[in-house]
């Protein structure tokens, strides 16, 4: 089963679905709530940070760096598919899935983690925070969008139409 690859593709879909909803809300004259943008910025930033850790490079983003809607689009384009590609490439490479990396988190604590755990975490972390974004959207007067994994599966199988 290509679970990690499927989760990577789901993450791209969920981020794009959320961005489309924010875009359509703004196009309808509503303001994107700053708390929702802040949390979604964290989702995108975390992707960049995990990609950098996995590749042994420096992240261009900080954990809680904030972006406007245009910035979210930009960094989504730079990170979401890249993370999905890493998931897809690792899926069939046991050495990569089992590889350990050493890194320091944003609090300065050192850790050693397995790549398969990091890739799974990155998607689960994003899902957790997209739920928070939905709450902040509702609190800000916007209708949130469903970014559940099963909704992705239903859309991909043609059982339901994509959400606007």
C-alpha cells in the first residue's frame, strides 16, 4: 500500500482546497481572518522546515513567520508538492524510509527521527492545524472547507464533486 505517498498527495490537495476557499471568500468581499492566516502560515512554514531537515539545508522560513494570502500561495507552491514528492520517492525506498536524521527543533532541543515518522508527522501536523484554521475561519465569519482525508478519497474516486 502506498500510504505515505497517498498522504503526501492528500496534503497538497488539502492545502489547495483551503487556499481556494480563502481566495473565493476574499473575492466575495470578505476578509480572511488574521488568526486563520497565522495558523495556516505555520502549516506551510513547518513543511519548509521539515523539507530542510530532510535535505540537510537551512529552512527559508521560521516556525511562526506570518504570510498574507499571496505569501501563502507562494510558499504552498514551494513546499507542498515538494513534500509530496519526498513522500512518493521514499514510499518504495526502504533505506530512505528507515533513515534517521538528527536535527534541532525551534526550542533548541536535539532529536533523532526516522524519515517515515517525519513524513507521516508532517501530514498529520498539517491536518491538525487545518482543523484549527477552519475554526478561525468560522469565528471570522467565513464558511470553512472540509479538508478531511476521506473527502479527498471521495473526490479522487469521483464519488463527489470538488468543493468550491
